[in-house]
C-alpha cells in the first residue's frame, strides 16, 4: 500500500522512503483517502473472486506502505468480505505494544468479529519501524517480541484474571474480554526477513513461518533451505503449509503485454519504495550475532544492495525473480516452480506494486484469481498434507475448487 504519486526525482532528492521523508511536503491526505478506499476495494474484490485470504500489515512513517494500523483495516474487511476469506493480519509488530495485551485484545476482537477467520501475524518488525520510528533500543527488539508473544498466548489460553510479571510487561491483572473465538487461539503466522531465531520459535510453538522479501525465489532458496534444514534438526515434519513466501506478481494477457503494462510501476517500486539507506535498514544491535553470521554466509547485504540499484530492466527483474510476470500460463508455471523449490504451501501474492493504478490492480487481481489460482491451488495435494494453521472460520476453497476442476 505505497504512496503512488511520489515526485520523479524522489530518490535523488530525498534521503529515504522510510523514517524521514517530509510528511507535509510529500504526503497529500486527500490522495491517501483515495488510496485507502482503493486498497479496501481491491481486497474486497479478492474476496469476491475466491482468494483464500486477504492480507494487511503494519508499517510506520513511510511512503512504502502506510497501513499504520492493520487492525483498523482488518476490522473493515471483517464486515465487507461475505465470501469468508481469511483475514490475514501479518501482522502486529509486537515489540511496539506496551503492554502487549493490546494485541491480545484487538486480535480477539477481530477473531470474534470475523467469526473465527483471523490469522494472527506476529512479526518482529523492521528496524525502521521498531528502532527508528518507535525508539525501541535495538538490542531489546527481540526480547520484547519474545515476552509479548508469551503474554498474548497466555492471555488467550489461561483463565483470568492472572498476574504477569515480565521485564517489559508488568501487569497485576490480565483478564481480556473477549477471548478469541478460535480455540485454543487463532493460528499464529510468523513473518520473517532472515532472522534464524524465528525458525526455532516456529518449530517450538508449531507456528507457520513466512519469508517476506521482494527479492524472489532465487535468493529465497538460500534462506528457505536453511529453514527446512533447521526443521529437520529439530525433528519437525516438512509440511509445506508451515512455510510461506511473498512474491510480486504481474499478470496480463501475454508475456509481451505484461511488460508494457507493468514495467513503469515495478521500476517505481524498486527505485522509490525501496529507497532506504543502509543505516536505516538495520540499526546496530537489531540483528543477533547468529542471524548476522547467517546473513553474511548467504550474501544478503549484497543482494539487497544490488536490488536497490535496479533500473528499468524488465529482463533482469524477471530473470532474477524479483517479479513473476507474463501470461497466466507463464505466471502459473513460474509460481509452481518457486513453490516447489522453496517447499512452501502459502503464497502471499503481492498484486499491487508501486505506482500501479487502481484499474490495473483490479485487472491483475482478476486475472490471477480466474486464470492462475486454479492452476496452482492443488500443487501439494499428492503429498496429502493437512493445513493445520488455517483459520477455522475461513472458507476452505480447496475441496470445492477441486470438484469444480474435475467437473
């Protein structure tokens, strides 16, 4: 959900898209009002067209994605998605909430309001949001996250009132009303960008792990291989539904028309929406030593730096996997290859990119729903895995879509 009207010279004139872009100079609230309406329209269209879920997230002080309160957007969607798509809140940045019972309460409200359709996302959060915008000490980011996760799960599962005496949350009475509709609690979806400690939490708590990146499956393979190797070490099964991956996708009638329709908007995204200097991207102390060593081994800094410098080169964008674009058949084939390569059962399809206008976004969503989803939905059926992390109240479209394809 980016600001779609940044000036042409933005990346050369301004320091960063995140933290410091001057708000009164660059951000027109009247345009933002239109963006919010468009975004809700697009997500509601996805529900109407049979997407499994619709997603919202949290970021602060930026022109890259200004959904500062995902719960507000999710509340609107809970009432305006009659086709019962899952409400995927990926998520609430736990380290920012003090006390974290605020997340427990609002997520419980959303779960009840949506009749049990909530997937509760627990991201650690970007360094820009957590350390620079909200002032959390970098070395406290993960300890705050861990304590918040513990408190929220207890608030959902332990009868209240009870006392919680943590380092960052000291509460004489924990007794949230209501508790979630889903029992023992809504499925927890972890969102990560490469911190290996998050893998251990996913295994220990039986949560899903979604790798959220803009750099494609080719780069993501290094990280997801590490994830699955760690699951093997911990004795966790290789159910593909315990993993997810985000991918920018552009669908058109042909491969050639995709370039004509989408290149400008993808270039806008990589050149402007990812215009973030290294000193904002990761504050010293934000990443643990273990995760830093893994990042060095997998060459994350080099890939990120190269991606930030991308020019209007459609071939490079596609060949490096930063986007998957083309006709429905081309897109489906590439997505199947990526999913199999990474062994992921959850695709976070990013279908509004950069300056992409509303009508083109709706076209992208519609073509994806009607001509790509039927080709990719059942790629793991032969292995017989159960998706144990799907919200209980959300529609399960797998069976009906399978019957329709057979008919």
